[in-house]
């Protein structure tokens, strides 16, 4: 397993990676590279110079509400993104997706919409040999919000992966989003292990005293933390992946307000060192 972090692409990010135990980067904001071959070439050369690789590109796939007449353009875009991923040695295409959830319809109806839109995406991914990984982010409006993500709970994910059975379509597995929903990350990992293409390493801290007084209605009783600064059992989690024969990349997603501003790089380095030990390597 290789360790990295999510970041916009810059030489400063590469320098930070070399200060820590990192071997790869998940690159955000690179969707524009599909129209700029020279920028891709320069980025690949710089990664090689620092002995790093792109584990993944954070992009946004089509909404499950995409109209049929819009699908050719969406498929063309996805095809070109896959070509870009292949130029970077088969990087995974990731993102908080598929968006477009319609709360006026049943979960099953939303899954049917997903199947219609993403079956042709899966066909292209199969042809090109590129993996697409959905992050299980519940969305800014919470689970199953209007226009939000379908890949929210183990229940919805299971229905999605059954509807589009190609193993090129899978998950960017992030335990932090399951923690505050009360979903068992270990059980979900076992269930979806053959469809997990990459791990987002992020933890969630629960304010138990606030829950006792205010309950779980609304926000404010939990916050995202870097691995090492909350209670998730990362060593046990990685041990499970070793046990199941999984060998992918692990990317820190930094949304920890305790390490903001000038302290943000320190958060990456401290969490990276913690995870490296948890990996038992």
C-alpha cells in the first residue's frame, strides 16, 4: 500500500510530499488538463523528478439526472478523462459522486437512474482499463439531499454496485463519512472489498457530551479530523485490508480545522507519520 494526500497540483505540494512518508498524490482540480496536453506532460515530468506518482484525479462524473441528449457530451468527457488517467500510469478517477439524487423518488428509482447513466460509462472504462471510484460523501445537505450523492450508505452502495456490476466502477472508501452516520466501516469494507479502488484517510470526532444534550439532529456534534487525532482504529482497518489481500493506495483528505492556515502542512506530515506506523511497514 502506498501513502499520499489529496492536493491541487503544485511544486510546493511535491516538496511537502518528499518531507513525509508519501509516494503519491491525489490531484484535485485537474479536469482542465484534458484539454492541455502540454500541462499534462509538464506535470508528469515533475512528478517523475520527485519520484512521486498520481494515484488518482478528483473529477466529477455525470449527474444521475443527466438527460439522454446530454449523454454523448458527458461520455466524451469521461472518455477523455480516462485517457488522461492512462497517461499517468492508470490513475483512478475519483470524486464525490454520483450526484443528482432525487428525494421525491425512491432509493430504487434513483439507482435505476444511476444504472442508465453509468452503464455506458462502465463500458468505456472496461474498454480502456481505467477504474472509477465514488467517494461515499453524503453531501453538504446531508444524506439523500436534493441533488446530492447516491453513494451514501452501505445499503445504497450495494444497490449501485449490483446495478452496474463492472468492477471498473467502485469506491474511494472514506470511513469518516460512515462514522457519524453510525455505519460500520469494517463491515462495509468486507462487503465491498473487491470494488474498493482507493482509500480516503480521514477520521471523524464525535462530541459525546453534545449528543447527550442535543441529540444528532443537525450538525455541530461531530467534525472531521486527520487520522491520528480521533478514535478510528486505523491499524485494525489496514490489517483487515491486508487480510483480504487488498493492495491499493491510501490518500489523506485534510479537512481538520485544528491544522488550518500555516499549520496545514504540519497536519499532513503528522498524520502521514501516524498512518505509516499503522501500516506496519
